[in-house]
C-alpha cells in the first residue's frame, strides 16, 4: 500500500515519518508488524506528534470540521494540543458543545431504531 494509506492506518502524520517510510511501499505484513511491534520512531510520533487532523480532533473531543472552523489546519504536537486544551478558547468550547449535541442525537436515533426493530 502507499505510504499515505499506511500512515493513516497507523494514525501518524506522513510528513513526520522517516524518509524510507515515505518513499517505500508498505505491505500488509509490514503494516501488521508496525502495529504489533512499533519501532521507536513510531512510538515517538504517536506519543509526541506532530499528529494528523483526525488524531488532533479526537484529542480535543471535536470533529475534524470543528478543527477547520477553529482555524487549525496544520499538524500539531502533543504539547501544542495540550496548550489548546489549557487555553480552552471559545471556539473549542462551542465545538465541544456541538459534538456533545451530535452524540446525543446519534444516541436518540439509535435508540429509536432499536425500539422499532
């Protein structure tokens, strides 16, 4: 598979991976090996970043669209994500409220489906 696909499956920012990873092709066996026994560079990326947008959104408890609305378009390190959490800007509070409403609605729809089955 392409390095971009492998990076996505590993939850890491492709541009932060080693050059040999970015330039090569990753087999399923190699991907499985990276997931089960991650090398130091992968453990470090997962721990410290920079992180891709889906990981940033999950760490902040908001959607990827919410990141864009908040003006975050680039990868962030764990330290930068922690700083955003600490600052707790208005946009982050709004996006967390929006995400909570979305989850409530999804739960309501799921419950309604279960009741009709």
